[in-house]
């Protein structure tokens, strides 16, 4: 079905002096977007307000660096208040690019806009258009309903399971659509369904629709199970966990000729994969979403031959004899490997309030749950947690929610969050920070509607109406499946190298830096004692462990 021009998302070009240059450059987007050119801040605001009133999506606002009726930062703030989900770009004419750079670039660090670009000086300026398409892609994956869905989920209404399935698919880079059973599409899918009654029904083109009862069912339908590996096959390297550390180990291991398998309990990317925008990762000046970073790494590893199995939690690691084979057991089969890398990361701590646990997926979410943000437009939201993931979640939610409150036990965020995020949060008028407070209760009629908050300074409690509660409560290592032979500290983090008790060293020599107490079993990333708890550090450990694996394998 083709889209009419009236329903196309808008790209608005505020170009008082160089409309001809920008209009020519954006002509390549006219098939998919409605391009509007304006000559002032006031005219731009009118176009944006009319679009919002009409329910028309605005994907991008592009502004020249010099405007006739307001300073550019004031204009951007006004436009964001009208259409907070639109991406914002400043583009400077050639003669003003360096002149305006110093006063304007600091605004990037506080989130006033998304990119500062040199206006193209000729045809085929693909560096310029790479920035444009990256921002449009980011907007399309987080704001607009997907034009083409990789999967459709038939259910009468969203519930905890359908929300979890859609979040899994979003994190795997597979846009999905929730379809009502009585809709035209729903009836078409159900006409093909031949199974027991009940919902949700999962459907992908080319495959029969099936009823699913868990996220694992969906993962298995798409990606298979570890049992698909031949029983008599022993791989060189098995990686447990596909966060940044595990993905880096997969890329470097498979690219160096090791037969490599990765098993992941949830979606690829781990906690980092839920981040709506990581702005301080090396090499991505405009930032990158955790999902895109994870899926690019996954595709890179697949290109070198890595096999991935998602949705399967490891239940046991049976360590082999020195130089022997280790066995990884899951509910979907076994993986036998000469070397193992543990990179399961950490899991968010549970709030352990039964009334709220009953509403997980229905207004209560552990982690960022990026896919849930679209459903919270005009509502009040609380994010509990003071780390970078909480800050990134709050900034993303602020594009949709009426208000976002970051709630922490400490007085403020200064001890736990990166400075660039603190500054961006301070600039955003939708976000507030409430220190010395905790959530103690909550409830609602089938969906979260209210919470009780305790002030830790006064001890008083108050009830607050909200539509969403996002819990990013610090983390605990996820490795209860490990046996006692894998040494851990009192908090459960895996010990490696010199941190392993000396009584377990061989001939007075400690294991390799990232090796556990069991030869051939390594640990990297957040699950490891002493790790830096940063995406770049985890990626570095994942790549660094591969030479150690090679050295181990060459010696057996």
C-alpha cells in the first residue's frame, strides 16, 4: 500500500538564507518524506505546531546556524517543546562553519541538538547524507510505527508477554507490529492458523502462524536451539553471553579461525543493548543505540562464521579435565567446547515488591525497555537508578512522556553517572532528579497507575500517579549456574588471574589475566571481578581474551 504525501513524515528546513542549497540536497528524500522549507523561527514553529495538531509525524528539523528572529539554541528549544521526538540538526554555510563552531558545538554535549554539519558544497556529499540517514534511521526505529514489520503478533491487547516479545524483537533489530484479532490483517493471519485457541499468535511471512507462550518460543522459531549442533562436534570456543564483551570475543575468535558458538539467554547486546543512545563510545561522534551497536557486532561475527543461539539460559557448565572438553548445558541442548568464555554480565536487581512484580510488562519494566516508550506519550514516568543506563533511558523517555523523574537513594547523580549525561539531563526541562527517595509500593487495574514514594530524609510517604516505572537498580552478576570450581568473590563476581587464591596457582604461577581457576575457562566483561563496567572496557576484554584462548588451545 503506497503512502500519500499528506501522511508522509515531515522534514522541515529552516533556511532563511540558503534554502536553495538545502532544498536541492534534500530532494533525494521526497519519496519518503514531506520536505518543507521555512524562512524564520516563527514560520517553522507554526509548521511544527500544525503538524502536531494534525497528528503528522516530524522526523527531522534542520536549521541554519544563523536565524533572523531568534538565537539558534532558543529556536531549537522551542521546536523541541512542540515536537520532542524529532531529531535536530544545525547546518552551517561554508563561510560560517568554523566561525560558528566554537559557540555551537558545546550544545551537542547537553543534547540541545543532534549534529552540527557543514552545508554541502557540491553534489554527492555522502558524508553529509550519512549523518542525515543515521538520524532518520534512529528516529524511524524508536518513534514511528514500522512501515514494514519483520513479524506480527496477534493479540487482543498488549500484556506482559506481548510487550516482552516486542522488546526482544526490537533489541534483535526486527521491527514488529501488534495486530488485533478482529482487524483485517489479524483475520488474514488467523485464517492460516491451525492450532489450539489462545493468544498471542506469532507470524512471519513465509512461515505458518504459531501460538507462543514465552519469549524463548519466539527465539527458537527464529534462531533455533543449541541442540542443532551435531552431538559429536566439539567447537574451539563457546561464549556464554552476548553483551559487548561476548560479541567482541566472538568477532575476534571467529576472525582468527576458531570455530565459535555464542549462547545468550535474552536478546543480543545485554544491558548495553537496551540503551537508546550511547554517546561516549569511541568512533561514533553522533552516538549509537545499544541495539544497533549489538546487531552490527553480531552481523560482523556471523560474517566470520560465529553461530548464535538466543533465548537459551545456561543451566550448567561442566568443566572438563585439563586439556579436555567443557560441556555447556541449556534447556535446548548441549554445547561441547575446548575453551569457554563467560560473559554473562550482570542483571538488574529486583525491587521485590509483589504488587509491582505482578505488573512487570504492564507499566513496570526492568531495564530501559525502549519499545515501551512510544506507549507513554503524555504520561508521567519514573526511572529508578543513577547509572548511565538510567540516564540514557530518561533522555529517551523524555521524547514521549509528559514528565520523567529520575529517582535515586543518593542526594544526586554526581557519584554514579557520567558528566555528559548529567549536563544533558539538567538541560532537559522534562526531566527532574529526586534524590534520597525510594519506591515502596504501587498498583493499578491491570496496569501500573500509581506508586508510593518514601522520602529517605523525612521518612514520609506519598502517593504519585504515573504511567510507567523503569527499574535500573544497579546490578548483580548472573552466574548462579557456575560450579564451585569457578572461584567468585562474596558478591558473586568471577575471579580471574591474580585475584584467584594463591593456593590454586600452579607452581606458584597465577592463571592468565582473564582466565578463571579452571584452565580453558575465561571470564570477561561485567561478570568479572574488577571490571570497569563500561561498554568500551567490556569490548576490550572480549577482544583481549582471544589471544589467551589461542595460547591455551595451542598448549593442549
